[in-house]
C-alpha cells in the first residue's frame, strides 16, 4: 500500500469578494506534496502562487474569502477549521517562510522574542530552555554571532540576516511541512545561494515536505523535485523537474523558458510574453486562459473547457493547444490576432 502524501490539495478554489461578487484567484487546484519532497510552484506575479500558499496556511481574511475543496494535511482537512484548531497546527506542524522578512518581522520586538513566540504556543519549555533553543536555531541558520543577534531588532540586521531569522522562526517547532514564498527575492546572488543551501540542509535533516513559491527557474532547477506551473489561478503543467526542463509542453511554460537569457543562444532580443496576466475581475472563466497571449494560435486549437491531459508518466498539461504551439516566425504573425 502506497504511503499517503503529507499534503493533499483536492479541487481547491479560493475566491475573494470584490464588491458583491466572489472571484476565484485559485481555481480548482489539485496537488500532492510528500515527505522530504520539494514541489516548486512557478509563474508570473498575479498567477495565484501566493494566494495558494496563504490558502494552505489558512491566512486569508475569512470575512471576504470563500474556500471550496479540500486541503488534507496528514489526512485532516484544514478547510473550515476554527481559528483555535488551525492555530494548533500552524506554526507547529506547518511553517512558512514569508516573502518579505522586513514586513514579516515585528520591528518592536527583539529577534529572540520573535523566535520564542511560536515555541511558547507549541512546546512545553521553560524560558531558559526557549532562549537556549532560539540561540541554537540562529546558529543553525548560519548567523555568525547568535547571542548578539538574539538581542537585536530586525532593523539592525541585513536583508540576508533577516531572512535567516524568518527561517529560524519557521523551523522553531520542527514542522513536517514548510512553505517558502519567494525566499530569495531581493537578496544578492551570494546570499541567495547561501539561503538555498541552508534550506536544502534543513530539508535533509528534518525530512520536511516543502512547497517552494518562486518565479526564478534557476532556483527551481536547483531545489525542486517536482514543478507545478500556474497561470491565472490554474495549474497548466505539472511534472518532475527533469521532465519539465527537458520537455516543457504548455505554451505558457515554453514562453517562460524562452524568456530566460541564454549564453549558448546568440540573440539580440529576448522573447517577451505578449500581454499581461488578467486581473481577477477580467479573468476569462471559459476556454484557454492563455489564448489571448498567443493570438497567432487559432482558436480551434484550444479546448472550450480545458482539462489536464497526462502526456507522459506523471506529466500533465492543460488544454490541447500545446500540440500545435509554436513561437511566431515573424513580426506579421505576431501582430495577427486570430479570433
């Protein structure tokens, strides 16, 4: 009998109220994450990656959010749990590394107090034991003088140091599942590499299942076991990292790869994906959501109600438009909008 995934997302739809209507930012998403596995979720800003992450953690303001479907963590559905019930899980068994450490950290609290906060709620430790563990965590995430940093405020630290503190908070109770939302954004490449090495070490030590939210395909190649490509609230392609990088199929995935500068391809111009991700209110709810950004592909190539097709072992692609997709051969074809 196969082992149950650590996290199972089944037909999850997260909608936000705008005026009197609800609009889905995460639309019918299904995804599994196993223990000791990194699943990367990639896509442009506005594709629904962070909305999905905050849905898993149950951090959306519930008064204007509607969630349908299931988020099963160790077999327990998180959707519909009370605040007190989710608080017993969040921070202890599930942790999150937030995108911006400066806003994630309380500017009025010392670093040590913030690391101890989660421990107070979930671990039965004395104040002396908590301080000792906080300092050990700061050392574990690679901070050179943990005793000094324990007493400092966030504004006294560099961006890389703050990100390490956020990671220390996220792993303070040794969670079985971790979400890393753009953990290396706004950090220079040297610090980025250090943070990624740190996350990999922590994963191997703690056997944690990780969802990595990013738009950086270089980070994906280095960190991920499996990759889900999101566009306009939907997963449009899913595969293991080797398959996706060697054989990307969906037009959006191929466009993302084609937008990356390459030293091996001599070209004066980078490929630019035409158009932008539509806003929630203007999102097409029928047909292929990427169709308007590849107007040189005939409408007959798209499904009216796109579904996920298994095109190889554990390789799934949404809509049949991938079968005849090509990049525009010339400027005239790019201008030609086939309705």
